[in-house]
C-alpha cells in the first residue's frame, strides 16, 4: 500500500504528470486538474508588543521594518494600501524567508507585513500584536490541485474537501479575532 503524497509548491513548475496527489500553491496554475480555492491571502502589519507601544504614535516612515526576500512585494503593497510611499519606509533587516522574518518580529527587531494566516497564532498568544487597523488583500489565493493521474484520487479529493472546510472555519475565527482586537478586515 502506498501513502498519498501532499506537495506544497512556491515557484517550481508542476505538471499533472508529476508525482503528487495534492499540490497546494499560491502562485501556480495547473490546468487539467481538479482544484479547490482554499483561502484568499490577507496581509497585516505586526510587531512585538513593546515595539508597537513605543512606535505607534510615530509616523509609519519612522517604523523599523523587517522584510523577506521570499515575498519582496509585501511591504510595498501594505505601504500603498495605507497611503504611505514605499520608498519612505525604513527596512532595517531582510531575511530569506517569512518564517525567519516572523521570528525577528517576535524578537522585536521590527514591524513585519505578513499573511494573516501565517502570524495568527503569534497574535493569539500575544507574541505579536497588530501594528495598525489595516487588513489588506494581497491578491494571492491558495489553491489545492488533485493530480488526475494519482492512484489516490478519492483520498486526495476527500482531503481537499476537509482542508477547505477547516480553512473556512479557521478564517472565520481569524476574522473574529482581528475584529475583536481592534483591527478591521477590508
């Protein structure tokens, strides 16, 4: 008996002939496969509680920002949405991946613009707090694709349905948490 394969892809081109059962991606489109839209990405700006308290009254131009090379567009997208010129922001540190940038933000290095889904648990525990009231659609959507050549198509379809339901419920709880913490979902 073989085990179903779950694959997550960022920017590598995948084909239906590749060896996977379910492919989850935010930036690839795969034709000829069954797919599920899982969640639309929303961005928030977060920081360590002490950092937010110390800088909240200051202009965003004076906030120390951290960024990730894996998602170089996030800071600029947030800046434009908050009517701040991107070139006026002070990016003081850049990390290879968002996960490293999240760790730096938790440590108080700077403010971070990140997908809400990625930082929700850190907000829930108080390790990070929302720096402002903006929740911004990034334009990205996470999609799950089922490989039509998979030997586990039924299991893959069942998994995708389950995952979509879980993320729908999770997104509702995240929206409720953001609204009750003083942020707004736009």
